[in-house]
């Protein structure tokens, strides 16, 4: 993302569209990255090393919660 990082993008998305649930997927595993994403408004956080199939339940949960808001 030219000129913006994932944390900044999450913050902008959540501030302008609070009904949208953001899941941050990154190659970083450190606690600081997780906490920064959550403080920015992300509803989920995961690592790219995870298998996609492991993400499916969370994507459904976030989508359902976003539709209720």
C-alpha cells in the first residue's frame, strides 16, 4: 500500500466505516503488531503462515458481527 501501512489503513477504514470488520493478516508475529492492530480497530489478527482453512470460522464471525452493526 503506497504511502500507508496496514495499521494506518485499518484506522482509516474503521473511522470512516465503523460497520466494516477488519481482519489484519500479516507476516509479523510479535505482540506489538497484534496490539497495534487491535488499538487501530481491527477485529481480528493473524499470521500469513496460518492455513486459510483455519481462518474460515473467524471470517464468518467477523462478517456476522459487521452485519449486526
